[in-house]
C-alpha cells in the first residue's frame, strides 16, 4: 500500500501527458477532407533517404575521430557539428543565394534532391556523434586480438561493423523521425511534404480538427518508430566509453589527404552557402540590423538559456525520482513519443487544447513556448541523466541512507555534485535546441516577445538582402559561440 502511494504523485502528470494522444485517436474524420497518401509516401521516402545518407556518410569521419591519430580532430569535429547547431532555415537560405533562379541547378535545389542535400548536411553531425560513441565503446583488447587473425579492412567489416550496428540503426531511426519533423527547410525550398500539408490545413483554413485528423497518421508512425527504437535506447546504447580505445597510426601523406578532403567538404557544405548569404552585408546594415533586432536577440538568449537551466533541473529531479520506480518505462515511452511527433503537429495540438478563455494566461504568453519545448525535448535530458545515475556507486547512497540522510539531503549532497559536468553540458545542449527550433517558436510566439528565428523567417521572404545578411550574421555569431563553449574542453 505504501509503495502504491509513493507511485501516485508521478502518475498524475503522466496521465495528463497521455490524455492529448488519446484525444487524437478519438477524432472523427471531418467532412470534405481526403487523406493525401501520395504526399505521405513522398515524405517517408525523403526522410528515409536523408537518414540513410547522413548516417553512412558519417561512418568514415566517426572512425577517424575515434580510432586514428589524425591531427586537429577537435577543430574538425567542432566545424562539422556547427552544421547541426545552425538553425536549419539559415543553411537553406544560404543555398538559395548561391544559385540563380534561372539556372538548371535551381530545379535540382527546389526539389527532392535539394531537400535531401540540405537535410543530410544538417543531420550528419548527429549521426557522427552517435557513431563516435559507438567506436569508443569497442574494447581495445578484443580489437587487438582480432588484428592477430585479420587485416584492418576485414576486421572493420567482420568485427567493428557488427559491434556498432545498433548505433547505425538507431541513428537512421532518429534522423528519420527528425527529418519527417522538419518544416523550415521544405518551406524555404518550396518542396511540398506531408508535414507541410498539416501546416497549410491550419494556416490557410484554420481547420484545427482537420489538421489533427491528418496528423493521426504520424501518431501511428511515431508509435512504430518508438517500438523499433526502444531496445536500442534502453539496452544497447549505454553511451559509456571503454577504458582504452585502440588508435591506428596513419601515414603523413594519408593525414594530409584526409585533412584536405575534410576541410574542402566543409567549405562546400558549410562555408560556401553561409558566405553567399553574408555577401551583401555592410557595416551600416549590420549596425541597423543589430539595433532593429536587439530585442529579439536579447529575448532569444534569455528565453533559451532560462528554459535550458529550468529543463536541466526538472529533468535531474525527474530522473532521480524515476530511477527506482516501475513507471519509469511508461514515462520514457510517453516523453519519447512527444519527441518523435513533428513540431507542426505538436503546436496544432497545443493550440487546440489551450486556446480557451480559462487558459488565456498561458496561451497568450511565452509560457506556451516553454511548455512546447519541454514536451518536445524533455526525454533527451531525462534519459542522459538516467544513464549517468545508473553509473553512480550504489554504496554511497546506501551508506548515507543508513546514516539517516533524508531524500532531499541525498539529492543535494550526492546526486547534484556528481551531475555537475553533465548538467553544464545539458544546459548548453538545451540552449542550442531552443535556439535552433523554428516551427514551434514561429507559430506559438506572442507579438510582445519577438524572437530571432521568427524575425529572420519573416524578413527572408521580403526584406533587402543586406538586412537578411545582418540577421544571419547575428544568428551565426550565437551559433559559433555555442559550438566554442561545447568544444572548449572536449578531448578526442
């Protein structure tokens, strides 16, 4: 009985989170609406192509970062990770400025392969990070033993590749879900997808029920992805590096060729579109842009960091409370489900639920943005804290408990100090996630609290090139500062 009472306080918010999903499943089909099956098939093909291409493209650089003596690895990783930190719409707009609309390449950019190119570049660093963990988990002793019987190339395909297969599959599933969620790139490149159809159903007709009914297909798709991801997320992805990782010695000529190729690739994928976007920038435009966008810039930094700090604290408390409870799996499933839902679907759902007179204080304030970000990304924070908590020596907690320490004392004296480094990393990660999020921010932003992403998306449609370049330079500066903060103390 006492055990059941301890489970009850966390059961109420869990049931509250489950209620909107159950509501969506009970919606009836609105009159005069047909389901766009070809559009859904096109979106699934697009997301699968992006996920597969970005994951397997990340395989060689991940091996080089984890297993070789290549120089400048931290710089290479930081520059590559910048692709993920940058808001997606910035890179898409950069590529638009590189191509003349009358050029034959314009048809390629504003089509399937143009979207694949931009999205694959953006999600490649995410796959690179996951595969980097995978390679670092391989025990050097086993790898050295295998080298006695097989050359390095055969060893890679016979030993290393099977070891990292769970990470490959998880990367494909994760990027597939994120690509299906992406709206700003497809809107910028004017490529029609299923997620955009949901957005247009709402924005053109203000048909909330129609948009939510279309979204039910994503509900079932997200459930399938969650089922496939679950064994990798729960059991096979420990994200704990081995004590010693085997490093391969590369020749000087090989190192030189790899560095030249890597920097040339970054120049093409990252620097070229950004420099093209910033080309019209002048000092006067930068000064005017900073003055005009100062409020949006300040609001973005304040809101993103404030949310990241609050979310880190909330996730740490929740992970600690769930660490020994049976409902932990149900919490992870529910929060993971919200993470897999497209942002378009999430903000339509929030508008449908919160646009009521009794909830005006939430709906017409920044609280709705903070709530939306929390629903979307809380699972990442909780799971990473859960992994770290599972590695703590249980003897310390048991000894403190036997000495009479209360739960609050255990949390403040043992758990919080042990989680300090991870907490700082998650604050930076939360800032990046909030800063680069555009779909939720754009649709839920209040007029009296402008944010930088909405300001840029609004100006990119009809402002002067130099004004767009000024706003882009501010976004780029914040992104580079974030990358510098993350990679300041990373060792590879």
